């Protein structure tokens, strides 16, 4: 049950307690008490703003009325967009057509045919500049088009669902009229193409503009068939100048009108006159709009579409609109029509948004009091499930640890993905604890010393994440995983809105060389309002051929194979070809011979993720340690710990469709051909978009060796024409060389980690603590070498 607290209650609570963990949803601050002259009603109303572009100061105004009966159970959500372009859905849709009220003098009358009798109705004034919607950057109004409007409408929906999460999975219908014949299908298409997890069921368009020539030329026939123009004028529209040519000029699509068309235009305008409502030629026209009009087509079109709040403002005169907005405290000055006053009251009823720094009730339910065997800590931990697809019953398990200090202020949010695909991020190497027998030891190099760390188990079927529909596991691929990861983030931010504006870094290793850039790209393409600053990838699979063909060179250079075997990879069968054939289940004789020879030389007793590290021997207890910080059997310890019932209970975790938690899932049938999708173009796009990109390689990894990774990063820098800002040279940890690095254009960085494995944070703990700063600064030492230093992440 959600706990709603008013601002006064919250403030009072803050006086006696450090935190108020249960507070009203964001939507509560937009609730309207009662509009002036409104009769008593049983349903709730809301009105307010959804920010579209915080930097440009652009926001769309909305009016939302819940269904009269059963609003939160079975009734659909209907989004209404009025046309124009530039006409208000608040005035045109809600208060003139199918909203719950109609203005009459100083009162509001109930509309017995209101659509909210059967649906939850959402009216948005779009694009910015319409009604109460605005852009502080007035130049925005000079360059609005369908693409911009569609993107803003999608951003509006995303932001609105953040305010009203209980409607996110409701059946959604996008509706509208007139020019919304563009808005509605374009928004629906964008919803589908962007992979948004909206439950879009249909669209409804009334009298829509679908195809300019066909729709406009039909007007001539309509005028003629309804007696508004003569046969001769109709003939001119057919033979000399059609109506679409005239309307292009009227709408300023064409700069001039030919003499022949101008003659037809004047003749038809003279016959139609200025006293007919072109929207309903049988209905009476409001006399106030008849005054001072001239009997021509442009007059009644402009009089209809561009009236002085304005019902339909003209974009080139938006600087004269009578709405002044400052920090959502609204002062509205407008003409004294009674229904305009009602609209002003909608804005006057708004209060400031509730602080998102206080956790939602759902986040509080996921809080971990203490894990079994855990030492005392000062930071908070959370874990639980985020629904990805309610119908398919698909959910991701996550583990979240706040930074030790400044959790909601200065520290960034780092989302970590492990590879596989199908390996658990919860069992990663840089969390706050390490299992040891029945207890947890503090990890003094934990990344949450410098960041808020979020570990989702992705895709579904990994760790505690699940899909009740197990057929999902048989058809997994990169595209599905990226979409689900985006849905996870969006829904996680609903639980933890205080982190929505935190600097976001997406990180991971191994096959996360796909997960990380694909998610980052999807974030940028979908225009979600995440504060994405950079990506971080360790020993990543970025390009199948380059990465895999560097493996034999690593084997040879590290003494694992002979000269003759190395030459076979060059002359008979390279490593990428061998991998492809092995995946397909049919090795050619040449590749089979090479595989047999190198497998015999490399042997089975070397850890290919770190060829210098001892392998874990389960029969030996205790295991020898390579260094005091590396437990070669940590995987066994983690597996044992997460399969304890008391641990699963503390984590709010459950096993769905599997008997045990495992580090890497055996249930997934991932489309292994996706391994061959190169990530280089995606990374290039991210760099061009200003996303800081850092790639590092543990130099003892034979699975994704540093050679291929370094070549790929350098090649990408050349392709992007990035200058080298830090030439290739060593970096230091204290007085010791930590590895080698090169930086391109202060936005693309590569580094090796000396002694690092495929999972660098697990074998080089000093580096793993340092790398969490993500942004790197370089200074010349007295020896002329470079040291890594941490920098302010706000840079």
C-alpha cells in the first residue's frame, strides 16, 4: 500500500527523523482540488508540466482525468492530441469536445458524453508553444517540425509515466484529430521503433490529415458538392489550379501563387465567403469570429487556426503569448473569457513537485537490513526485482549499494553488466563484500567507495532474473537484451527517482562489450532523460574477427604454443574461422587439425582468463593464493553463498524455473551469431555524441587479448580523426607501473592493466578502486612519465 504524505507531514517528519522513506508519488503534487465553478465529481484530476528538455527549458502542459469508474483497474489510457499544428488539446479536446466539463458563464457543466466515462483521458498541449506549454529558448518555435514534435511527444510520455507509474502497463491508445493525423501515427511508430515498454494497443484519428494532395484536393469537391462554390469554379479547381496548390501557398509552404491559381483562389474565396465555419458547414459560426473578416479562404483558415491564451497560436508570434512561467510558479494573464479563466485555474492549482531525494515506498521494500554474516557498514543496500514485461512475467533481479559518502549528491551511478552472455553481475568482483565460509569480509577496494553501484542480472534467465515464459530463453539476442536493459533502467529510476539526474556511467566486461555500447546507444536514440556521461568496458568483445584472431598471438607470445602451431593459425585456419565453425557444429579438417594441436599444447590446467594465475582445484583446501588479494576459488565461495536460503531471503530473491543460483546460466540459448556484430560503429557514434569512452585490458587475458582491443581503439580514433592527447606510455600506481595508456581527443581512452586478468577488478584490486573514478586526469611526473589521478566527475 502506498503511503502518501503531504509536504507538511514530510517537513514535520524531517524534524524528528533523518529520512522519510515513504512519500507521495510525483503525481500527487499535480492533483487538482476543484476547478472554479466545477460540480462535485467522484474522479480525480491532475494538471501540470512534464519537462522535455531541461537545458532548453522546454516543457509540455498536460491535463489528466481518471476514468469515472474503476480508473486503476481495467480502464485504458487514452492520449489525446489536437491538430493545428499548434492547437490546444486542453481547450480544443478537453473543454470543448470530450472532457468532463463544458464552460457556461462562470460555471462548469458536466459533459454527460465525456470520454472519461470509459477511459482515463490524458490531454497534452503539444508542441511546446501551444497553450501553457513553453520553451524558454524562443528560437525553438522557429524550427518545429513533425520529427521534433514526435520526439517531444515520446519524451512527454516517458516523463508522464514516471509521474504516473501505475498507468505504465495500462492498455494505451493514442488519439487525435486534424493535423494529429501526423502526430498520432508518427508517435505510435516512434514508440514501436524505439522499443518502449508501453502497452500500445491502437490509434484513433478523427478527420486526419494523412496525405496532403489527396486531402486538400478533396476540399474542392466538398465545397462544390455542398453548394459552397459554383460549377465553373469547381471546373477551374479541376483544370487550372487544384486546391492543394492553393493550400500550399495559404500555409506558406510555397512562397508564391501563380496568376492562374490566384484567380481561382479569389473566385472560390468570394463564393465561399467568411461567414461559414469550414469545420462544420452546417453549424452556426460564433459571431465574434465573423467580425472584421474578409470573404476569402485565407481569412477563414487563419481565423480558425490562429486565434488569439491562444487556442491555436501562430509560431512566429509566440513571443507575445500571455503566459509567464517561472520555476513552475505560474502567473497567467489572458483575455477574460470564462473558460480561459478555468484554464488559468488549472495552473494556479499546481504545487511544486515533491522532492525525489526521498525514497519511494517500493524502494524501501527492497532495502536490505543486513546480509547473513555481514559486517557492520554505514551505507544502504537494496535488492529485488524490476518488472521488464508484466504480461510475460519477466523480471530482472538487481543488487544496489549506495556510495559510502555523498550518496545522492556528488557520487555518480555506475551500472555494471557482466558478460557471458548469461553471467551474473551480482557475483562481480568489486562489490562491498567477499564471501569466506559462512561470513562476508569487507572488500576494501569496493567500487561503492567512489560510486553508487547498481548490478542488474541480465538478460532474464541469468542468476535470480527470470522469465515465467521459458520459451523466452530460446530466442535471446543482443537486440532483446538491450531493450530489456533500457526498460530495467527506466523502471529502476521509478523506484529510485533521487538518482535520475545523477551522472550515469554504464560499465561491464567481456560480452558486456556488446551490452554496454548497445544500451548507451539505445538511451541516446530513445531520448530518455538519463544523465549519461560515459561508458567503461574491460576486456570487451568489440569486433569478432579482430578480437579472436589476436588469441593465437597471445598464446604464442606467452609461450603457450610453439612456433609451428602459431604458423598454422596464419596458414591453415585462423581463430575466428575456427570459432565460427565450432559454433556451427561442423569443423573443417583444416581447422580440426589446428584445434587439436593447439589444445594439446595449451592443455586444460591453465586458466585462460589469467594465464599467470593458478587454477582453482576443488579437491584442494585451502587453495594457494597468488597474492594476498586474490582468491582463485572465489567463484566457489560466491556460488555457495547465494544458494543459501537465508541469503536469498535477505536479498528478496527467489528461484524461478531453476533449482539453484549459478554464476553463469545454463538455461539460455543465446543467438551466438550476435557475437559477430561489430561494436565499433556504435562506439564511434557514442564518441561523436560526447559520451566518454574508456576501454581497458588486463594484459594476462587470453580470451580477449589486449592486442586486438588496442588495435580496435586506435583504429576507431583514426576513423574519428581524434588527435592523440596523451601518447601511448605507462601509468603509475604509486611508484609502480600499473600499465600503459593512450588517450584520444580527451574522450576516448585505452589502458592496459599490468597483471590484470579477463576480470581485472578481481585480480588487480588497486586498479579496480582507481578505475571507478572513470574520468581520468593526467599529469607529467618528475620522471617524465604519467600518473593517473582522480578528477572531479562534474568536469
